[in-house]
C-alpha cells in the first residue's frame, strides 16, 4: 500500500463512515481542460485506494458539484469531502464551492460534507515545479525527452 493510501485510509477510518471525495476544478469551455480533471480524479482514486472519488466542475461544464455529490451518495458515501483543485484560496474556495457543496448536501439529509483547503502552498508544489523546469531545460540543453505536455509542440523551445 502506498504512503498516500495509508495516510488516507487512516483518516477515512477515523471518520467511521463511508467517505466520498469530490475533486472540483473551475470548469472550462475547452474539453481538454475538463478531461484533465477526469485524469486527476482517476489518479487520486488509484493512488489513495478510495473507491468513491468523483470529478466535478464548479461551472461551465458537467459534472457539477451537485451531480458528483449525488453520485457519491448513490455509491454509499455518508461523508463527502470536497477538494478544490485550485492553487489559491480565492473567492471560489471561500464562497462559491462551500455554497455549491451545501446546496448539494441539502438534497441528501444525513450526509455530512466538508470543503478542504486548495492545493495552495505545499512543499510538494515546489518539487513539481522543479521537475517541470528541469525537464524543459534538459530537453534543450542535453537533448533530453520533452514532458508529456509538450511532446511534439513548440511550447518549451528555448527562445
């Protein structure tokens, strides 16, 4: 079991009820952006060992927070944790997402919910940044491979 799965399992066990997780982003008119959230939710589900993980978009695309909340409850969740897949704790985190989560929860009496902090400032963000920057530089300086995002593109060309 991975460290993530162990940490998450311990937290979920402390809740003593089936837990569902909603990973929510802003939502976009671009399908590629919305598809990324599906991959993030799947990656989290696989890495955490938690079965009930649903993606949601705050606006502009489906599934909505209400859709994902209902799906978590249908799958057995009695506690729903809403995780804002945002870098900053702005108005969407402090106002919009809690309001949308509360509206969704109102349709499911007896199911509790909470909204976590966004990704924000975390030591692992710095590691991800360093990895992306190193990959881009190595791609040009030492003929290293490009990252999955830029493969075949001109985005990380040294200018």
